[in-house]
C-alpha cells in the first residue's frame, strides 16, 4: 500500500528538493522476522525473473547513455557492506539505508520496521535527486517499474521461508 514517507526515518532530510519520494508498506505478521537485515535481503537480494529481465533491458539501454549498469554499481561497491548491488549507508535494529550516487542522479532507499498500536509494518521509502535532464528522463521511464518492483519486494520480505 502506498503511504506517506515516514517523517522520522534516516533519509527524511532528503525529502526536500526530491524528484521522487515515495513509500510503500506491508503489515508484518506475528511470525515474520523482525531482523531488518533479513527482511532487506529477502526484499532485494534475489530478484524474480521479471525484475532481472527489466534490469537487463535497463542496463543495455542506459549504458549507451552513460548511466551506470548494475555490473558497474557492483564493481564500485566491491568490498563494502551491501545488499545485492546496493551499498549500505547506515543500519540500525529497525532500519537499513541503501543507495547510490551517480552523475545523473542520487538515490536512497530506507527499509524500516515501523511500530504502531495496530501492529508492525515494513515500510520501503525511496528518495531520488536528479542532477540533470538525463536523470529526470531516466526517472520518468523507470517510475512505473519501480513501483511494481518495490511492492513485489515487500511481499517477498514478509513471506515465510
């Protein structure tokens, strides 16, 4: 479900001047892990076939425009703590922040457990700041896929394994 970006998460300072700031949430059942790294790995590390196919198309097309491919990102972060190709910027017991900076855009993604009286939810927030026209065009092209990928990732994260 689409929700407002949480005001108290670690990337809230990125909200002003963002070209994209969105959040999606999913309830955590009683038997779902509350280990934020486990949830983030489930969400990001093993992508389904449709995401791998989209990333392959994205990498092929965007490499011609000088945008970093998934392989390029992976090489740049070799040796750093990461999930999938994305380096971890910060981590706490309830939130992990991942992201990447490039010449066209910078992004941060927060995966956080938000506790409330009605129960815990997992919230994925993405914030993007574009630096130029290519970054804005790229964001426009990938936005519909971004939403589908995040929602599918949240469902994987809470699925019992």
